[in-house]
C-alpha cells in the first residue's frame, strides 16, 4: 500500500513536472498551458458523451432482466478517467484518455470483474461460487458471456484442527417405535 501511495503522491507529480518542463521548453509555455486546458475540456466532453451512452446501455440491460455489472464498472472508470483528465499534467491526461477509450475501458472492466469474482469466491465459506456477467465488445458490438466457477472448501483460519467437533445429545426415537410394534 505504501508503494502505491508513494507512486501516486511523489513519483507521479515529479514525473508530471519534468514532462511539463520538457514540453514547455520544446513548444513554449503558452502552447503547453493551452494543451493542458484542451485535454481537460476534451475529457469533460468525452465523459459526458460516453456516460450517457453507458446509462442507456445499462437501462437496456435492465429492461431485458440482466444485471449491468460491466456497464456499472465502466461508468466508474469513465468517472475516474474524467477526474484524472482534470488534473494538470500530460501523463495523467494520457492515463485519463486511455480510460475513456471504449475497447480499453471494456478490457479494464472485464479484468476487474474477473478479479473481483475470484477474490469473492476465495473468501466465502461455502463450496461453490458462481459469478456471471456479460460484456459488449465496443469494436464489433458482439456480446460476450463470462462465467467464473470456483469450487472447494476455504480453510478456517481460526480453527487449527482438521476435524470438526459438534457437541450435543442424541436420542433414537425410531428404535422405541420398532420395539412397541413387535410386542
């Protein structure tokens, strides 16, 4: 966790500063500032346009009785991409624009859904976990169906013994019925 925070708060701003200084010295200060403003404006426009499309897609899926997991996660990625585009800097602008490109965003969402389903399955106390969702390939429009099926017991971290002991009392009422029928 510390490594991620270090990268986000120390390395990224230093890298942004270095690239801004290099681009500014190559094309000038005013064009660099205009480039940063243009990418922020482009991000806002793309975020609005793609957000509306995604809401419509989610509504169609819900109308068909399907859960729009992929659409919901892509919506979050659009929001994150838009926020990143508003940060000043060219590296963050590239990262934000990548999240606003539908095929890349779809692959990122698919990766996180698969990772989340597997992580959820590994933390459960039952033996079988099924996760299903569908995604639309933005390039071809084809619908892909995904399913994660994981079986197996999850070890109990609190119980160190392998056998399970259940305390209680047992009484066989059927044996009394059989004895009374024989007499």
